[in-house]
C-alpha cells in the first residue's frame, strides 16, 4: 500500500500529459448567487461536463454536476445530473499539538488568476494564530494527467469526467494539521494524495494538510455519458 501511495504521489508531479485549456461554458464562469434556495453560494462553470458549487456561509463544498443552471440573475438552481454532494456540518477539523481545537473558519472570498479561480478560507485558532487554506477546483479527464500505464495502475478510465480539488495551506504553523471532509459517492475513480479515515461504506474521507505537506490534490472521476 505504501509503494502504491508513493507511486501515486509521483504520478501527479511527473505526469507527462498536458491538460487541455479549459473551455468555460458561461461568462462569467464564476458567479455568486442563491442556488437551490441557499444564499451566499459560489458556482463554477468549469466545463460543459462539470459544474460545481460552494457554500460561502458554511465554508464547504456543496455539489458537483453535469448539465447547467436554471433560472436567471442571482436566483439559480441546479439543472442536470448531480455527481456528488458535500456536507452541511462537520466539514473541518483542525488539530494543534496533536489535539483537536475549536478553530474559526471564515470565508475569505475568491481569487481569479492564471485562468483559474481559487477559494480562500481564513482559519483562526484559539490562541489567535491565523493561516489561510486555498482551494482551486478544475475539470480534468484522467488521460490529461496520467499516461496509459498509470491509468491501469490507478484503475482510471479514459474519457471520464473529473473534478480536481487542489488544496494549499498558506502559513500553516508547524504544530497544526487540517482535515477537510470529502465525499466520493458515485465516483468510479478516485485519486487523493493524502486521505485519512476513509470509509468505504459511507464513501467519504478526510483530505489532510500538514506541515511539510501543505499541498494536496484530490481527484474524483465519473463515467462520461456515451454519445447517442
């Protein structure tokens, strides 16, 4: 298992494939709105085959789906096939000196740069220490990131629709580690650099950010619909 993990870590860093330039289906492709009756949502139109949304009030991932948006203006609703959903509570765990602490996670907005959009979360600890967690979602297919041999090793399938969530903890103190809860129900392919407490029954686990490894990539893939 350790060898497989080491190979997986090398794969993302050394993958010879160059992902295609994203083709955003909407302009603007990132939008603040009320979504499905929920306020303070941020919607990403990553690709015609991948939309996702985040809850700025709860500082959490809300959903990923294929289809689009119904409605107009700032009142929108999900339209199409939902791939996966997030959690409304118990999304973050922060540990300091090996013990869980009551961290205050606040929405910090988002940053448009280099053709992508990064979500910003401000994390405040009881001792007033502050750092930032950043997440960048993007659409990828497995063959854009892995060669043919790697696809077989990691049981991934060419053409599948993929959501890549890239996390980075900026200014993370040496005695602090962050765990972010993530669901992977319905996905037929999964690749996470560091995940703990993975539950095969509830299909969820915790993405880990820690000193020395403040960057983590989590990829989920769903079977693409066949052309008719």
